[in-house]
């Protein structure tokens, strides 16, 4: 597919407008805490607000490999994305994404940047040794959500349904215990999300868009958080749920594919309460495919998961209401909504990169948007982010929490002019490397 882009003389390119707005938003979000009073700044509970981490200029043995990978992607990424056979391209993209994310983590070092991230007192692995009876854990999960009890779950476990803890418990049970194996699982599953996005777009008839977006998805700043956070697993699971739904749209007779998609969507809401919003990208897929046939089988698959957890003793709605109460028992009660409601969006720009911000205006104003599957999924990702943001239940730390939504937003890079692709890949890589070397993120 070829694109001819004609602009009136003197008109600023839309990609520069988008990138400019994104850069201004990020600058304001970083600057305001620096010039505000210490008392107000202390209530943000984020040393490098709008990102959750601390300012620390540093290098590590991952620095050189990360720079080398960035150069290779900028130089060869667009050509390979356009020429390689499809399966080979997906394999190469996934392996490159894994390598890129791991190199970024190694800037902080093996223990501090990778193996030790999921072993802190707030994380899932802290609770794994205490789960000796999985059925008993599921039955009593809700009773331990609220804080200020002798047996309250640690922060991240209490803030999610039991599926998240169960994932790490099962890893431990099969002999893959500890922070290194947990980090590797997050890295491999989370990095696969970019492949799921590409598969979705191609299945819906937008292979050219998928090929254009893949180098940007591979080198996205999101890799900083994919290597070391459980939310990367959530992103991978739900991305494949959307991909399977897209495949089911094209193969309506194979209902088991839609059922499998529903199972993954169901697992998603038992990994994180906020992933109910993934219904928005799911609807976008059905609209792009102009059919609702996979809907009922997918709902059946999701209900199977709901039934299993309910039968095991965990009722999702009870957990959700208790989590909202627990949320306001902690620092969320002090974090100012007036700052985070827009600073969260600045954090999102940091995650998806300025190249995504540059591609958004062209995506959302694309003349074929009502029929273009890529534009529909980008719009769906943006809507999901806005819903999560306005809810007030994600004040800070959204650079990891919104990874399942961000990956669909990054498909906007497919709408960047071909003549400027390498420039925006450079901007994307540079932004990622600056973040990784100047901020010690908590994930």
C-alpha cells in the first residue's frame, strides 16, 4: 500500500504538532513538582514524578548493548519489516524486543534491575512462600485485602484479584521460583504483546500498517517496564485475547478460537480489576471485522473462568469493592487528583514515546478511520486510557498499570510518513535511553 501525503504550503505537519504537545505535557509534568513546595511535592509519593522512581544518572553493562540494538533497529528495522516473510518477521521482532528490554534492565544491574525487582516487601513473591494451600488462599483472599490487619496482603497482592498471585505461585510450584525466573516470565510474556498487536492488525486486513508499526513497537520505551513488572504479563495475556478474537472474526466456524479468546479475557480480569476496560479494544475488533459472531463464544469462554474462580471461593465484585476501600487506606488518599489526572497522560507519553504522540493526530483524523482497523484499535486504546484516568483509581504508577492499553496506542506509529520513519525511530530510541539512564524506576 502506498501513501501520498499532500500538505498545504506553510502548514505544520501533524506529526510535529502531536510530538510537540506530547513533549510539552511531559515537560510540564516533570517541571511542576520541581518548582512546587516541598510539602505538596511530598504528597506525590513519586521521586521522579510523573514516573514512579528516583532521579539517578547511571550507566551499567546493559548500556552499550542497548545503544547497539537501537542503532541496528533504526538502520535496518524499516527495511526488514517491509521485506521479511511474515513469520520470520514476528519471530525476529519478539526476540529483538526481549533483548532490548533485557539490555535496558541491565543498565540498573542484574539484582537491582531485574532479579530483585519482584522480591521486595510490596511485591507478589513476598507472599508466595505463605501460600501452602491454593484452594484455601482463593477462599480467604478477600478477607485479607483491607489494610491494618495482622494478615493483610502486601500492596500489590491486595490491589489485584488472586490470579496475579496465583501466577507466581504456580511458577514456584513448577520449580521456577525466585526473582530471576519471575522476571524472565514477565519479560517473555510481556514482549510477546507486540507480536499479538501485529497479528491482530494483519488478521483484520492491515498487514502494511502492522509492518510499519513493528519497529516502533520493538523499540518502544515501554520495554523499560515490560522487563520487570507483572503488568507486562497482564499486557501479554490480554493482547493475545484481542488477537485471538481478531482471528475468530475471520474464521467464524472455528468457535473454539473465540472461546479461547474469551478465556484469556476472563483470565485478564482476574489478573487486574482494571482490565475489564479491555472490552473497548475487543469491541473495536468486532467493529473492524463487521461481525458480532465471535461474541457469544467469547463470552462463554470468559464465563468459564468466572465460574472457576467463583466456585473456588473468590467473588470478583467483593474483591473489587474491597480494593477500592484499600486503595484509599494508603497513599492514594493523599496523592492529588488535580496533578495526576493529567500527569498520568504525561507518563503515558514517556511509555509510548514521542513517535506515538506524533502519529496520533494523523491516526485519529485519518479519512478512512471508520473502516481502518489500525485507527479503530488506536482509538480504542486511547479511550481505555482516558476511562482509567478519569476513574481516579490510577493516580501514579500508570507507566506499568496501563501497559495493556498502551500497546494498542503505539500502533499509531503506522501512520507516520515513510520518509520520516528513521527520524522518529531515533527519537523513540533516544527517549528510551535517556529515561533508562537518568531515572531509577521502581519497575
